[in-house]
C-alpha cells in the first residue's frame, strides 16, 4: 500500500518529497506492530542515506495495522523509524536482528 508519512521528529526534516513528509509503501509486515517501509526516493539523515525503513509502534499495546470489518487493512499510529541497508534480508530476520542493523532516524505517523 502507498502512503504519505508525516515525519514528526526531527521537526525540521526536509526530504525529496518536501518538508516533514515522505512518500512510499509498506512492503512487508513483520507483525501488526512492526513494518518494513520503502520510500520512493532516497532519504538523507546526517551521513546516512537510503530508502528502506523499519517502523516500530511507539506505544505499547497499539498496532500499526488493523483489519477492518470489510476485510481490508488500515494503517495508523505513531512509530519510530530505523534506516536499513538496501541489501538487508528483512524477510528472514527477527525484529531484534533488524533493530541491530538499523540506525534510528525519525519519529513518524501515517497521514
């Protein structure tokens, strides 16, 4: 699914999609609380650059993915985002392994 993400912190984030926004898609669900997101354009955070992110819900007990009555998925919530290397094998790694391979870069939410 394609999304526009609101980058809440750092508050002065400016990327290729504009101020405090990032466009991309959820490409993999580790669990309802943890997702892999790929931005359509490479993003830069200090000396790090990439477009593959690990999203983890910031609130205990709150999911980022919800199933609706009609059987569709709805994405919402606030998450911490870690930048991953493009070559990471995210489908065969646990959340803990992915966290170790990521660099925490922003707090965001689904728009």
